[in-house]
């Protein structure tokens, strides 16, 4: 178990902590929102940190190649489901994002079985940026809780879903060889 993998597992371990703070509301509402925001930002930041150390220390592992993208998806999907449960994000948006994430995870697994590493694309990074922006925008506590401005909220949700689906299509078209090589 190397350092990058430990950082990735720390990201996963922050998910239930975020959910308890956000959904169970153990403290005053504003405290919960600030705490949830801090937990999410720390968890999201570990994605860059584990990748940095994996490359810098030459500790890239098969476990890391598999678990890192899954940890990202678990974090984002868990938070979006919590937002849907509390009525802040429409179910259709959360479902479309989750379906895309599961689909790409399956394609990545298929590629790994063929010793093909699906590199992150520019659209994938834009997708991640929009997802994180949306999540932070929703969590922002008073006096920064801009989510009440509905036109901005709806636009951000739609743009996030569009980039999520577009990046999924981009991964598919750039990795068609993975499907052809499978032979099934």
C-alpha cells in the first residue's frame, strides 16, 4: 500500500463523513454546511494529490489505476445523490451523471483487461471541473449560498450534465478499439 493509494483510500473514507455531516446535520445548520464544504474540498483535492505523488515518486500501480477513478466517481455520485435526496438537484441530472460514470468505469475496466490505459481527456477534465463547481455551488453556506438564484442553478446543472455526457461520448469515440479488440 503506497502513499498515493493511501491518499485515494482517504478520499473514499471521507464520503461517509461528508454524508453524515450533510444529511444527519449533527451541528447547527450553518456549521454543518461549512463543515460539509470543507470535507468535500479536502476530498476533491486528494485527487490531484494522489496523482501527483504517483507520478513524482513513480508509484503508479494497477490498484491505483483502478481505484483512483472509482474513488472520484464514488465521491461525486454520493454527493449528488445526497443533493437529490434533499431536493437540491433534480433526479434526472443525478441519474444521467451516474449512468455515464458507471458506463465509463466499465469501459475503463475493459481497457485495463487489454492492458490499455484510458488517459484523461480535456473534456473529462472540464466535466470534472463542472461537477466540482456544481457541488461547491450547492454546498456554499450563508452568506455565500447563491444556489437560491434559480436561473443560475438550472444553467449550471444543465451545463454540468451536457459536459458529463459529452465527455462520455468523447471517451467512447477515442477508445472504440477497446470494443473491437474484445471480440464479443
